[in-house]
C-alpha cells in the first residue's frame, strides 16, 4: 500500500514539473517548447529511478508516468492523446525493465520512451487533424498565426528533434539519478 502512496505523490510532482516546464518553455519562444518533454525527463529522471528501484514491480513506470500525465491533463493543458501514448510506451518500457531485472540502462531507455511518447502524443493531432486543432486553439484565444508558428515547431525536423531530445534527456536524467542515489541502492548497474 505504501508503494501506491509513493507513486501517487511522485506522480503529483511529475504533473507539476510537466506544468512548470511547459509554461516556462511556452512563454519564452515557441521553439523551446519542443524541448519541454526532454527537460521534464531530465528533471524527473532521479525521481523516476528512485520510484522504479524502490517498488521493483511490473507496471511501476506506466503507473507513475501515466498518473502524472493524467493529473496534468486534468489541468486542461494536457491531452488524452498524450496520456494514451504514454501508457502504451510505459507498458512497453515496463516489459523491458522487468525482463532486464530493473537495470538502470533499461529504466533510462523506458523513461526516455515515455517522454518521447508524451511529445508524440502532443504532436499527433497537429500532424493528422490540423484544421480541427487550429479551430480548437483559436476558440481558446490564440490567433491563427500564433498557432501556425507552434505547428512549425511540432512538425518535420523539429518533431524529430523533439523526440530524440526527449529520449536522450530522459536517459540523462536517469543517470543523474544514478549518481545521486548510488549510495542508497546497491543495485545501480
């Protein structure tokens, strides 16, 4: 039962980090928003590693990342697409993490994949339902030009950069966590 409390508390932190990083990158320049999932992955890496190494059960990453994104989605800023993509990536990552007996590298790859899935879930509607998304965002008060500037940074080369940076920074976050936590866990390989 205490593991569920831990996961719930850390998921709330996850949602707050997503929200904070998203707000900071959105108000600076649009291209910075491409790196929001990677920055979140970097900041959350130590917490994700701590939770996965503490709980050591199948589904812990899915539950942590999925609940964090679900809480963020409840703020009105996230999307159900992101949640679906993160849960699918989390389940795939949990299979890998469990099969490798919770090795740090597999946790890093899994965390990177969930961050890339979050980015992909946000990009997906712009790639396949652009007109619907434009109308939705215009109803929320953005001009068509503002939205199209963001769309430019969520498609093509920028989409690839966003996915790759999310994976790389997610893995880096886990290894930062390894440096921080190696005194507390003997199984940090």
